[in-house]
């Protein structure tokens, strides 16, 4: 295998790993969205933090997909 092919394979593996690491934050963001929609808490910092975690996971997932493609 040539070095360029090996580099492409390694970049795709890194992209898959980044996508895999984004899954817990994405699930937390979805759960926060469901809780927020059902209860509508006023000024709850934990829900705001979980929303931020979910948005960060979406960005991380997008970066991973870009690396894979």
C-alpha cells in the first residue's frame, strides 16, 4: 500500500472515530430537547449545558463525516 493510500485510510478511520465519539453528546442533546419540550423549565442551567453539548456533538459529527467523505 502506498503512503498516500495509507494516509487516506487513516483519515477515514479518524473520521469514523470522531463520529463515534459524537454519539453520546448527540443522545444527551436529544434527551435534553425532549425534556425541555415536555417541561419548559425556567432558567435551568443543566438543560442549557446539555443543549450546548448536543450542538457540539452535531458539529463534531459533521467534522467526522467530512473526514470520512
